[in-house]
C-alpha cells in the first residue's frame, strides 16, 4: 500500500527544503524550526527511497514467479 506512494515522500523532501529556503529569504527567523524541517525532509527522502526499493524488489519477485 505505502510502497505505491514512494515517490510522494521523495518529492516532499525537496519541497520542504525549498520552503525553508524561501522562508529564510523572506526574513523568517526560526532557525530551529528550519533545522527540524530540513532533518524531516532528509528522513522523508530516505523513507521514499527505501519504499521505492521495496516496491522494485516486490515487482521483480512477482515477475520471477510468473
């Protein structure tokens, strides 16, 4: 179920990082929130990559059985 939506996690990471950069450029001074957001973004990218690899492995396993 979640492996089908792996790409949304991978896309969400750079979008969050871009939002932090735009917020910093606009003068929002919340360094802790920005730091936490960037850490979350990297975690989302990692989760998306793991789910994508899991989907790829499941797909190859189903093709090998056929």
